[in-house]
C-alpha cells in the first residue's frame, strides 16, 4: 500500500531546499571573504629582529606591540579586512587582500614605527628613543578613570619640553604622533572625527619627572591601545622580509572565474554520471551534492574564513569525494536487493552496513587534512580548512540527508517491486529463501583472481620503486621557489605574449631571466623566474615597468633560502606524521598488518607523483605537498572500503582454516568493492580533469599531481594492499594453524560472568 504522505513530504523537502538556496545563495556568496589570490593583494612574512647592537631581545610583548603598529598603518591604507598574525620564530604575517597600491603598502609596513612628540605647531620635541621600551601601560587615576602611564629616560629633557609648550599658550598641547607625515597638521587633524595623531594631552605645568600620566576621555580599550602604540613606537626592531607574494587584481579575477567554471563543469558531469549509473538514488545524490555545496559556502561565509584559489580547488575536490559516501551506500543497497530482500529491507540493511565504512573513510581523510592544516602555511591552510569542512558536511548530507530523502520514497511503497529504479536487473535477484550471503554474489569481475599473480604484481611495484629512486637520484626534483628560494613573477596582458618580447622588456630594465614560460589561454600570461629573492626596490621596478607596458599589476612571489628550507622540512614532517597517524588509526580499527600494508601502498602513490614530476621536470611548488597528502587521504579512503569488506567476509567465515579461505575473503572483497572504487575514482577524476582543463593555470601542477596519484591509487588498491596483507596473514596461518576472525563467547552458567 502506497503512503502518499511520504511522497508529498519528499517533494515539499525538495521545494524548501530549492527555495532556500535560490533566495539566499547570492548574499552568501557576496559575504565570502576572497583571498588575495582571487581579488588581488599583497602578503608578506616579516622576521622581527632587534635593531642595533645593544637592542633587547625580541619578546612576545614586542611582537604584539609591533602588530598594533602595523595595524595602525594598514588602517591608513584603507584595507577592509587585513590579516596580521604572529607566527613562530619571531615572525609576523600580513595579508592585505584588495590593497590598491602594493608598493606603498610594502614600503609603509617595512619601516620602523616612528613615534614623535610635537607641539601644536608640529615642531618635534621628543621621539620614541626618549621612552623606556615596553614601559607604557594602561592604568587608572584617583577618580578610577582609565589613563596611560609611561616612563621617560631623561626627566630633565621632559621638563624642558613641558616648559616650552607652556610658553605657547593657549595651544599648550603635547601632541603624540605615530608615523607623522610632513603634510599632517595638528590644527587640521584636531577638527576631524578620527584624527591621525594618537593623543594630544594638555600641559598645565612644568613636569620634572620620568613618570608621565596621560589622561583623557579614554575607555579601557582605548587606553590599552594607546599604550601598545606607544610601546610600538619605541621599539628598537627592524622588519626583514623572508617571504612575500603579490597578486594583480586582473590575475585574481581571471583565476576566480576560470576555477568556478571548472567547478560547475565538474559538478554537472558528476550529476550526469550518478543519474546514469544509479537512477533514482543518483538523482537524490545530485540533490544532496547541491545542498552540500551550498552548506559549505554558507559555513565559510558565517565563520569568516577566507576563500583562496586552493580553497576553491578543495571545495571542488570535496564534491568528487562527497559522492563517495553515496556510492558506498547505493552499492550496498543494490547487493541487498540482489540477495532477495525487499526494497525497504535492503534500504535499511544497506544503510546500516555502509555506515561504519563511511565513518572510517572520512575520519582517515580528516586526519590527513588536519596534518596539512597544522603544517601548512597561508593558502595551503585555507585548502586544508575547506577540505575538513567539506568532509564533515559531506558526511552529514550523504549519510543523513540522502537517507532521509531516499527513505521517504522507499517507505512510501512507491519503489516496491521496482528494483530497476536502483539500477538492479531482475534476473540478477536471488530468492531470499535460498539464504544467499551477500559476499557470495556474482560480480562482473568474478573471472579475475587478484591473488594468482600476487608475487608478480608486488615485484612490478618493487621495480617501479627501484627505478623511481634511480630517477630521483639522477634527475632530481625541479624545485620551485617555495622550496629553493627565489622570485617568481606572473605577467598578465590583454594580448598574446611572446618569449622574445618579454626578454626584450626584461633587458630594458636590467633584469634578464633565462626562465620564461608562457601560460594561460591564448598565451596572455607568462611566468618569469629568478634564483635570487627580489628586494623591495627590485619588486617596485619590475611592477612599475610591466604595469605601464601591459596595464596590469604583476603577481610576484619571493622566498628566502631560510623559508624555502623550512617549507621543505615541514612538508616532509607532514608526510611522516600523516603516515604514522594512519597506521595508529587503522591498526586500532582493523589490525597492524592491514595498517602497514595500507601505509606502504599510499606512500607508493605519493612516491609515484614525485617520480613523474622528476622525469618530466615539472616544477614543484607549495601546493605539491598539499596534492600528495590529499592523494594519501583519498588512497586510504579507498583502502578502508575494501578492508572493511574483507573483514566482514572473514567474520562470516568465522575462521581462516587455510590459504583458500584467505583467498576467498580477499578476492570477493576486491571483486565486490571494485565497482565502487572505479566509480568513486571516476567522479574525483572528473573534477580534477575539469580543474586541469578549465581551471586557473596557477593550480595546474596541483591538479596534475592529484590526477597522477589518483590513477596510481586504482592499481595499488587492486593489486598491492590486499596482496601484501594476504602474505602477512599466510605467515600467521602457517605459524598458528588457523586464524579466528570472531571472538567466541563462553558461558559457565547463567549466573556466571561472561568470559571472552
């Protein structure tokens, strides 16, 4: 009997989500903060060092005061949402998305904060060198009003200053400035709502003291801010650039448009694939993928996260990975239908049995993304954050969203006796009375014995490793400036460029380069690389020339040797730590033998990427490590699905008595999950291919690395992981005679405790 109410509920649910997304998607998109690589801007990493031989050591308080001074300067640039963060090793990272004059920003930020004390006629009386470093503090006067106290090095000098200011009555203010400019006048600024000076306390008497109190109509926050600015102005520090990148507005806009187009094409291609191969469930998966995409963007908007170019790539990649949970569930439901269960029962059993697999697969991928977030920097952290959000949202939408919607239709009775709506042929369905086990079901791959040539497969993989090591030792990696230091400049023009023309332009400004690569559609972009890191003057010189010549800001990235070495070291540590965490997790959820087999295979997938990039001399940049770790996360995802099925078959057998039992578990596990593996790889490859063809050329190497790793993972999941695990288990079998897969529970009597 059909329950029309559930069908109506299904269509109402669809209508509600459609209306919600339609009416809110535009404001959500408009509220997302775009990174500087998407709207143009400037990012610099400063190392804060003591200025002068006798300067004190840089402390955490020094760094905080420096941040306050930098923030004050950035406000003068008119940047809407700057990002200033303190990093380990006495470093401060500044990100200014959308800044109009990058040269002005760079020059303003890098100079030491200049604190000055002037009279009302703007005559200099004292400067930051007259203050005791770090002595300015927020306090309270006798009326419990917020004030700022500071300490001077010379009390007599302050007495002379206050005496001179008193003589200038009625304008007897001691005006405190930070980075005073010649065109700034106190009498003009004092009439403004937000004057450029910090404070202008009145001097009512000669003060022969080194303890000074500045009072006014302060709030506690304002007094704290003034104290920090006074400390910043007295800091004997210098800011040294160790890394910087600038992106022209035109380049960022083009990258945004291209990558969004790639995402749309990839999403539509996945929709078509799911509809063809999974029919009604595929349609529901497409709906939940749309909801998933909207929710991810909504979360990014609400938490104020910054969307970068790698972040969009992470979102697009997440779409391909999000469909994996749907495929796992739908394949399991199809198996239950083929066993002979009713549509309703198959839906319940398939959903229940697939949950554990989906959970394990998602958790391992989050582990890898978490490692990437911890060890990544700047835009790579953005990629990792988007990937983590994507995984969490996809779990909710695929596991619960899809099941709720599909459950409404299934429980309505509309799909009773209609297996074709699940892409299941009637002739493949057994009678439930036969007691057919799902692991015994025939598949399209029953003629494949994955273990027959096990040693040959493993020998081939070993041969690839040996050949790869030789290639890496002789050809080396083509390290980009992220790991080797140097300068990388991207030029954007409205017309087709040629290497000869760019070479001529570079010679004109005395900055020749032997490394010029034409990129982009119609070769309207070019990348010029240099071994040394540009100075500020060189960046300004380069930028000014090509902006005048082509009408667009250049995108320039500089890395010093110190930072390059650190990035390489962090990337190596990230790979090692991710591998160890996966061993621990899989060892806990499955067994150590499976964990070792899985990690060896995923490291092989990552290794293959290194070898291919080495052979073809493809440049390795910062996103390369992100791609390798993403492949590792995906590869382990695929391995867990197969491992879970092999474990399930082993539990149904209850004990491995001989090698033949092990072979049954491995072969059937691989055969029954191969369709799912190929389908998932295909959906992810769709998105990666779309990124390579239609996305920004800035992430082409990133997309290529993903594609290489994904293709490798197909072969390792079929011919490596389980073959190694089988070898380990055969040794265990030879040692113990048999291997129990289910713990037997024994009882002495009803009153006795359970003994396991």
